[in-house]
């Protein structure tokens, strides 16, 4: 009996020694990121911002110190976009419209990025109050996000594979702990064979246009008026106006109340063939389903061949992003 108890005690001690503490795992992650020279990761991202979930395939490449290539695709809707960072700046490529925009930005260093590995590890390291748990095969951290205004999406659950500390999944949650953004990772390859030419803007524009050809002229096609489903307290739609322009219809939605704003929608125009990027003031705005541009009192983005402009002197950047992410079909076709 005593021998049995002694054996069980030895097994218990060995098991305890085999489990790592939160501090141990954070130390391992810190070393992993410091030694990481490059990676390729695929992911599936699901957004729950509107009525129906939207799912996108994301391909992420990173090369130290600051080269990034994030390709965002929705196969069902023939939508593709890429955000690229190299020595020349940060670029957003929209191949279907033959458009590229250049930002003088420090993206992705200015906030959390749910699909970038080193950003997730930074979130874990910086949150001294992060919660930690472990399963048989995975480590789970619950941390605060580092969005500029994180009241709408303050919490995230980051799951890592124990075997090699590769990312498994991320859930970005609202204050009620509802997951509004979910990222599921696959095919993580650390220290992948990448070099600077893989992040060239012109080369990548050509590459993505082979996957998503440039659209034909969109001027005479119909588009559907969309409305934000997210609500701002004591704000309502007071006017919907349709104007004729040289390029077709422009629809202007005016909201008034405690915080007023205007949402403009019009058919996007395919740009002439060019390799030059248009310089944009402000910062890239990652809406999940597309990458827009956030300037002082204005947020612009293009989705499914329609240009959107959200303008307000009253809304915070966080509120503008929330409204943009919630814009969905509720109206009629416009010609």
C-alpha cells in the first residue's frame, strides 16, 4: 500500500512538473517572437457584425522587420483585397477596380490585429491582467485588445497550440462577451522562405488580378442601397436623397439626433491601368470584410463595386467603424 501511494505521489509530482505556468508560457512566447524571422499563415475569419455571418479566407505573410502581405478573399462574392507593407509605405490593393492606395502609416503597430501572430503575442505580453488556462493540447489567454478605442471590442480569447506555439484561433468579443470576430488559423509555417521582392506592390497587384480579374465598366449596373444595422442612441434617418452624377446615381443618407452623420453610396469606377498608387491621408481602416481609409471626420471604403463615404463631426472613430461594419442590405435596387 505504501509503495502504491509513493508511486502515485511520484506520478503526481512528475505531472505537475510537466505543466507550465502562465509566466513560463509568456516567456516562451517572448523568445519565439524574438527568434521569428518570417511566417506564412492561412486563416478563416468570420464576422458577426450584421444579421448574417460573413466568412473570408485570409492569407498572411510576414518578413522581419516590417514587411507584411495580408490577402483577404471572399470566394462566394468574388471579393479580394490586399494590405501590403514594404519600405515604400503601406498599400491597400483592390484588384477588381485596378486601384491601389498608399498610406504613410505605421500599420500594423498602432493597434491589435486579430490575424497577425506577433500582434497577438504582444497583446498577451502587455496585458498584465490576462487570464490563462490550458487544455491537453492548447494554451488559452483572455486579454484586453489594443484598439484605439476598445469599448466596442474590449476582450479577446487567444488560443495557441502547445506543441509549437502556433496560433489556433482568436475570438474578439463585445462587452457582453459575444464573439463578433472569429479567426481560425491553419497551415502555420514559421521561418518560411520569403524575401523582400515578395512584398513588391506592382508584382502583388498583378498576382491578385490573376485571381480576381478587373471588373467591366460598372456605370450602368444596379446597386442596392444599404443601411447600418448598428444603432447610435437618439439618432434616426431623416432623409434619403438620390442624385444624378456623370458616373450614375449617388445616394445620400442623412442621420440626425444626438450624433449626426451622413452615409454616401455610389457605384465604384474602375481605374485606368496604372502601377502608381494614390496617396491617402489618414490610416488604413480594417473593417474585416474590406480595408478602408480613416481620415479625421471621414471613413471611406469600397465593397462589391460600391464606394461608401461615412462623414460626421460628432461620431468617434470607434463609432464610425462600428457603423461601417454593420452596413448591410435593407433597401431597393438603385439605377
